[in-house]
């Protein structure tokens, strides 16, 4: 039937900041939905607190609210906008939970808002474990034996029936949060207590362990007429017991006969019908016993998810887009398949290739964290690859991860610890795949490996086949290597780097030989139908086959290199810039080519650019693509560090790099060269030096003086950076830093304590430099800029200082011949301006700045890179803003309870939110709310600061008392406060006995913690305090500057009224200008026609 | 090291790969199947007699073969084309490897060719004759052989696959309410199992059985099964069916559906490359719902020959509920199902006599179970006729 006409305005809830378990996939899904609903004539209202998303660009929805995703705030938006319907299934668990809260509190009913996409009872039946269990037994489906508990004592009784090991699943939480596997009573007690607390309905499921069983996921869609289709069957390489988000997964399923697959399919359909999902998609997880085939249902998510994004990219079937259409009344047979155009979406994709997804972890940032993989998700991103066989796809996926590996071993970077082999096979960690390969290559049988790892033997045999070819190759050198073997190696996914290593030659030589032998990759289409129908959407992958399917094109091409899998330090923000570049260049009349391997992002939506290459971002793959496509130029500066590494070799190979030259980028990164340049320009920089050995480092350190910031060169996210306060700390650092980047020296900079840090993002076209945004960090300098809360416009520096900053920025941009984006980090100490870092490329603050000022910086930069001038594009710098925009980050410490929450120079945040409002206090309060740690309006505040801050804290404490708070402190701070006339209650330090401050926190008696640390790491008092706050969701401020900001925020909270305002209203003129911007070719056309 | 093998098509296109399965030479019509699971059922589906089957899904053999998943007494394909044969299999029901299975039945296979390129070629040029060989590696010779091979049009391949004498199918101890006579034109076992599930005892009869012999068995209903080749190649089956129309309830599947249409006076035609897979959307015009179906056919019923007034389907178009009416010498009929990918006829039923049929495979195997209701429908039809 045609879609509903009784609904005119739809409110969509986004998923908020990127966190482990809920990341860019919701930007991809939400953007698709907004687009398709707007196109269909609906008015779309969007709320999402994350400014680094494409969906919150003002053109995707009619009214965009970058506000905290809480029921109270959404209620205000509903009151203002009066939508007819709410679509909650595109915002992950966050969106779903918010919608449920609004429904249950009666808000939706009061304002006449209908829940579409998933009705309330459907959500509850699917997510509430109790209701789900009952529903499953009604349709005769087996679940693992289980029972519910609402208290620890109940749980202890239940576990006696179920037995150990046992799985604990809290209801309504995300990514396995609060859950886990318990092997003994002690673990059981801990996990159950946490789970009960984190579940909004205090419910946990105590479940029979099906650890080691085979795990499958089906992505399913159902419409109003009860048409049901399976979009993608996914088999988990890692068995049950490891969260699907932390498992290597493969599509389609590889080891099920048709009869067994149909059993899953029938079950999935029955589940959709019983739960009642009737206008959307779901993810359903099953476990299958490897020896009996017994099938049990594990769980169901009645919404789009990380898996549905993966399934969409794996098959080409755009689940979120279709789910949005189903939500407004279309049926599957009424929606055309985007890719084939002539056939309907009501079918099941069939694929003629294999897709492998491998998660990306960043455990190196959290050395204290437990790196074992369990039912609680720990990965921060993922890479996906496509190949004609599993072997090819697996090796491609490994080199897509960017962990400096070029396939399954055999790349000279093996780090196997012989004694750990058995353990590494049995206890899953991020490098298990390499240990599997090692074990097999050392002669361990597939059966033995299976006994330990419980990974299906079929996959293990595939790896064994890779090992056999590897062993064969090693017998030869490059000259004697037979052509047939080289071809087979390429078909098995071996990279040139691996073949070079095995034959003792170089990557270039291998490439030469390959080309001479006619062994080059072909490019095939992802078309949802295994070539049965003609495909119109150009979505390609490389493989060593016979026929290539690239079509000739008519327009000049530009290739944009993406940022690869998400990780801390390189995430959605860079993808945002790449997508914007694609949009802008398309308008400029180019054919855009996107290259990326991240299935979660908008950049890998085939709609975003004219051609999509789902490929690893290595030199070999880059050369393959540019060789086949011959673009006019490539853009490498928008994808973070990943594509930049390719700049020099690509340039050497004759590829035109658009924008700022690789040499300039190198100059900015090379401390010696850059230091000399700054000296020449008379620009201040903190004293610094480089060293390649401990002795040299000591000498340099003594020359500069402590404290020092030490780090390896040329990295992102501040990996392996540290602040050292003494020679001992320096020695300790050097011992561990050598691992980080052995070919590059370490850098030592004077660390400017108590300075104000400023970030600037600007665009240059080679002549004019446009300062996009100047932001001030609210945390002190020294904490990674990616982890700081920031504010635009800056508040505590003078106009003269701002002018100085602008001038310096322009000078540096000119001197580096920047064409495109440039980001500069400054510090102001004692009235002097210092340059800390210059990055002549996209930075992660670009989306935030663009949202704060309304100016699409990345698009301007892309246009400048193809020759447009900023003058003709017409934008004006906008620094006198009538509003304040604050960026606040979210930290993953809840996932790693063992880790200290103290922020240091290594970046730790996974995502960000923005709080935007007229005044600073309101904006800050919103930012904290959006980040999930809302400031209290009343209650008790714990304060404990290091000696240096004791003077400053007095004023802050006094203010808090005035606002009606009670203050609790440990001895040293309490003394200082009492002496200054502040009423304070003293509490014991952790090492002084019980009850102490941590007990108070656990009892819910503390509403805010201000704790500035001296030293960090486990076993310090501060460590216990801070880990308790992150476990219990209490805001924890670790700097004086942060405390001052908090006060303003608290004041705003107390006054009460948080107002909401659409982003389109903040940037009226800018928005109009952007939509009027004409492309160069359109301008040319007009000129010619005159 | 494996031997080389070559697949040569009649239009001169050749593909070089390596041999697996039996060593030898095979001749047939080259077609492709897009199912991602179910190769054992595909291989043992007698409808593939005369054909060299290409699987589009690259990994074949992953879960071995077992004794339960046979759809007939053995494989009937002439040859098998895959991208990568999985030497090793892993599944709790597996009893042997796919290669041993193919070897024991003498089925020639080829792997390591660009099956996607081959599929695209067939898609654009149509299914065509081909030769698959691991003994003759002279491409010119093979192309000549392909050109000279008989092809499918007008040939009776049913006689090669049908049972040689009538026998009872009775696998379970389920209560039997109905007696069905099933014409074995190449019948798949899952049709028999599905009938048994709805309470039927079945007598399976050879394809050439006469109408009188069938009626003498006093069945409650008659099933016209699937089978290989061109329906025009089995005029005796069409004639026999014509004599049975109106006398007993009839249910036709795949080739059976085509035979029914021809017996009603309609015509069939050859599709460019057929429908073979487990994901094809079929719209039930009577309910408006869509079924995902398993398909394997190279010919289709021409709706115009049944005097169905010009009705067409386009993606995105809303179709009103109700069958598309037509006329035959046996009374009115209606088209009950159409394929949503290309609008071809997928099902019809007679309104004045008890007979209906579908082009696709409600018994699946391999494939989805969305259309199982058609067996219940047959049961109900027989019930009504018995009462009436």
C-alpha cells in the first residue's frame, strides 16, 4: 500500500556520542533514514548530541537539535516541534531507551506522538529478558536454560540450578555492559551486582553457558503485510562466549547445510512475528551445538544495529533506508532495490563473494585493562573486507586493520611468545588469529587447535591452506618463484609485502614481477544478486580473477582516501571530513571515488560518492585503484594519519596529491625541520629536543628542564605520550617507548603546566587564509587535545591574544603552502603565545567547529584543493558568535573498570557531544548531560586536590557552598578549606581505613567529585576514587579549570530551564549561503551560454 | 597438483580451471544457481539432467555430503562448475566429502574459474550449450563439441530420470488420510516428504503411465512433479494430464505446472537463462503477500496463451488483490502468483475444475519454507472433493 499520509512530521532520535558498542553505524543508518524520509516529503526533526555526525549537518533534517538525548530534553523538543511520530530504531540502545522512557511516562500520549518502527510492547518483548523468554517458549524455540533475578540473593539461588560457567545478561543495557561470564561464585557476585545496578529495570538473566557453541546472526526485515526477508546470515568465527562485536565474523554462513540454515531462517521469521516487529529490521542471534546441531536463541535487537550496518555493507542492501520506509507504511515489494533498480527490495540478497569483519581494539591505550575477550564488548571499531574466498578476505581484513600487519603473519612483524601458545588459543584476545596460524604452522593439528579454541574446523583448515602456500613460497626467491604459485598466493590474499618477506626481496620488486607476469587484480561489483541482474551502483572490491567490471567514466575523477577502522584518536570525525569532501567535489563536477574499509561509516555508503572501493588502505591497494581508475588527483589529508602515510610513496609513483604537499606535511611533523622554521619566523615554541637513546635523552632533558612531554614521532592520538617529572620517570618511559616506533626517535618537549590551550582550524586556498574557528580548552594544557572539553568562542583570552593567534595561523599556513585544512595547537602561558603543534590536514575538531559556527570547513577545503578561491566562495569569518558551543568527550572507563580515569597526554576518549546555548553555564550543563554525567543541582560534593591546587580550590568550594551543596573532603584539603572558613565534613582517605570516600561513592552519597591528582596509576588513592566514579556514573572533574566550568554549569542547572534550539536557527545566514553555492562548472556553463 | 580442466561454450568462450570430482567429459546446457547453501540437494535434483550447473557462491563442499539430504537416488547434473571446491568439510551431519560423492557417480567438475564472469556472460547471452572436460584440453575441439551437442529444446529428458516402476513412498508412521498418485517426471524427495507431512500416502508412478492406469489406483489427488528439460519434450505427459483434468484434484510443481498449463491449452516459452536460486520473490495475487521462493526452471508459461488480459508488473507499482483471470477449454483460470523480479507467471489455478500449480518449489530443499502452505492447500482440495 502507499505510505501513510496521516503522518507529516517525524522525530528521529540519534545515538549520541561514539562509545564502545555504539558507534558510527548509527550515523550511517540515521543519515540514510533522514535522507529517504525527507525525499519522500516528510518533515524530519532530528535530535543527536554528537556534532561529529553527518546526520546533524543542517541539510539532512528540517530541524536539527544538537542537544542531550534525555527524556526531559526530548520532551521540550516535542513540545516545540509537535511531531506526529517518533522513530526510535535508528539511535541504538540510547535512542530506544529514550523512546521507551517517553512512552512510559506518558509524554508521547500527551502530545499525540505515535511510536513507529517499533511499538512499545515490541521493544519490551524483545529487550526485557523475561518477556522474551516467554515469547520464545510460546513459539517452541529453545533458549539456553535460564532464570531471572532481581537481587543478588535471588541470583545466588538461581545459579544452583544452572551451574557454572554461567552467563549474566542485564536487561536493557548496551553491548553487554554490566554482563559477563562467571566461572566461580566470586566472579558471579561481582558481575551480578554490577548488572543489577546498570539495568534500568534491575533485571539480570542467569543463563546456561553455551560457550564454545557456534554463533550465528541473522539480519531480518518485516513489513506490515507480514513479508519477511533475511538480509544476511553471518557466522561468527569466534564461538559463543565472545561478544559478536568482539568476534571475527564472516558472511555468509560457511558451515551450515541448507536444512540447518532453513531452521535458523524459520526460527528468525517466527521470532519476528511473535515479537511483533512489523515495520523494520532486527538482529537475531543463535547458538548451534557443534556436535548435535541443537539450536537455541540467544537474543534479539528490534532495531538497526552495528550488525545491520555490516550486513548492509556486506550485501549492498541498505537496511536503514528500507527500515525507514517500512516505518511509514511502505511494504517491501513497493520499494525498489537501489542497486538493480528494476527489482524490488522484497527479496533476499545472495552474494558471490565472502565478507570478513575483524574488530579493532586499542588495548595499548589501557595497559591495565583486562584484554581477554568476553561477553562484554571492548573493541572500538572494525574493519571489513571483501574477497572471492575466505582466505583472500581474511588476509585483506588483517591488512585493513592498520595494526601494521600485512596479512596472516609472514610479514616480518610476528610477535609470538612461544610459551603462551596454548593459553592464547584457549583464552581469546585480540591476537589469537596470529597464534592460530602459528600453531598450525608449527604442526599442531586442526583438531588440537579446535579443542582449545572451539573455532569451527572449516576455518582452521582454510588457515592451514594459507600456511601451506606460505611454506611453499618460502622455498623460492623472487627470481625462481613460479608464476603459478605467485598467482595462487595473490588469490589467497597474500600481499606483496608478505611475498617480499618470504622471498627475501622488496615490495617494489614483487610488484614489478607481478605486473610483468600479468598478475594484476580485477575489480568486481557488490550487487545483492550474484550477477543475476544488472547493477547500477558502483560499489567495488578487488580480487584476483579474470574479469574486471569497472565502467569507463565521462567526468574527471578525484579519489578520497578514508580513515580506516575507528580507533581512539581516529574516528568518525575524519570520516566526516572525507564525506564532506565527496559532497563538495561532486558539486564541483567531479566524479568522486571513495576508498575505505570501515563498514560503520557514512563514507562507505555507496550513495556518498560516485564510486566506492571497499579496500584496505595500504600502498599496494592504493596503487591498484589509482592504476585502474587514473584519477586526476587524490586527497589524502582528510583521513587522519592513515592516508598520510601513503603520501610520499604515492607521489613517488606519479600520483597527483591535491592540496598541501606531502613535503609540507612532513615538514610540520619533523621536529628538527619545523623547529628550525619556527625559530626563523620568530614564533615561540616550548624548548624541545630529540633523542634516540637513553643517554641522549637524559642530556636533552637536563637542558630543557622538567616536567617534560615525551613521545614518539609521527603518530596520532598521542600514543605512547607521557608527562615525566623526573629522571626515573624518563628512564621508565624510554624502556617502554621503544616498542612504539622503533625507526623513529623520541621527542622531548618542555611541558607547560597551567597554560591555556587554544586550538585553531583554518582553511587556505594558497592565497587567502580563512580562520574557521578558535577554541579554548577547558582542561589544562598537557591533556591530549582530543580528550579536552573545549569552548567556542574562547572566553579567557584577550582580543589582542586572539589577533596574535590569527596572525600566527596565517603566517604558518602561508609558510607551509597550505591548500586545504590546517589545525594549530597553541598554548598561552604568562602572556606568551607558544605553538605546540601544527597539522596541515583535517583534524578531529573540524566537525565540532563546523557545527558551532555553521561553516562547512571540510567542504571549503575540498573546493580550495581543486582550485576554487575562498573569496569567490563568499564565506566570512565568523568569530562574534551570539552563542556558546562546548565540546565534551566521553571516556570508555566504564568498559575497563581496572583502568585509572586520569586523563594524560595519551588520548583516551571514544567520542564527543556538543552543548550549545546562549550562555556558558547552560552550554556546559548540556554538554555534561549529553556525555552521560549530568551535573547535580544539589547534594554532596567530594573535593580532594593536590597541594598546588589547594589555594585555587577555596574559591570554588565557597561558591559551591553558596549554591547549597555540602562539601566532603579528605584531610589535607579539609584543613585548607576549614581554615578559609568553608564548612566541610572530613572523610577518611582510602588508605586510612573504612568507611572512606569510596564507600560514600558506592552508597550513592556523593553527587560530584573534584579530584586533581598527583601521580597516577593503580594503588594510588586517586585511582580508587576515580574508578568508583566511572563505575557509578558520577561526574568526576580532574582540573581546576574544569571545576570552574562546572560551577557555571551547576548554576544553570539550578535555575532549571534548559531551552532547546535547532541548529538551523543558530546559523541562518551560513545555511542559506551553503545551499546557494554554485559549482565551478555551473558557473562556467552560465558564462558560456551568455 | 590437480589436472587442468576447461569449460567451453558454444559461442566460443572458454574458461580454464582445475578439475575436481570425476575426470572425464560432460556435455550440457550451462546454467547458474545463486543459492548460497544446498549444493547436495541441487546436485541430486533430477531437474538438472542435461545441464552443467554453475554455483555462484564461491565455496562449495564446506559441509560435505550426508545420507539425509539426497533429493533423489543420486546426482543428475551433467557437470558441476564452482569457484573453489572445499577439500575439507566440517559439519556434524557430514558423512563424506563432496568430491568422493561426485567421483562415485562419475560427475565431472571444474573449479578455479571466474564463475562471476561466467554468470554475467550467461545473463547477457542466455543459457547456452557447453562442454566441460578434463581429458580434452583443446579449446577449439571443445567448442565444436558444444556446438554439435543436442541442447534442451524439444528433447525428452524425463525418460532418463523417471522411475521404472510404480512404488509406494512411505517414510514415517504418520497417519495417512489421502492417497496421492505422483507422476515422477524427476520428482524431488522433499515433495514426497511434504505430502507425507500433510497426511498423504503416495504411489510414485513412471512418467509414461497412462491416465487409465492412474485412475485405476483410485487416488484422492494427483501430483505432477518437477523434472528436467522442455515441457514440449514430453507430449505424452501433456496428453495424459489432459485426460485427468476434472476427474481428480491435480497439483503441479515446476515442470508439472508447465505440463498443466499445456494440457489446459496454453503455451510455454524458454527464458533467457532461467531462475535458479533460493531468493526469488513471488507475489501471491490472492493475498497480496510475498513469498521468498526456491526456483529452478528454464521455461515459463505464457499468460497470453491462457487468454489473461494484458496485466503487467513494475517495481514499486501497487497491485490490487485478486488473481488475473483467463480462459481455457477447461473453464476459467486465474494467475495466482507472479515473479516480482520480471513479472513471469509463477502460479495458476483452475476455477471450474480442481487443479492448480506453481512454477517454483514449495518443497524448497534447498530454499525457504515460505510456500509450504501449498501442500496444505492440496490436502484441503482433496478433502473438499471427497466430501463433494
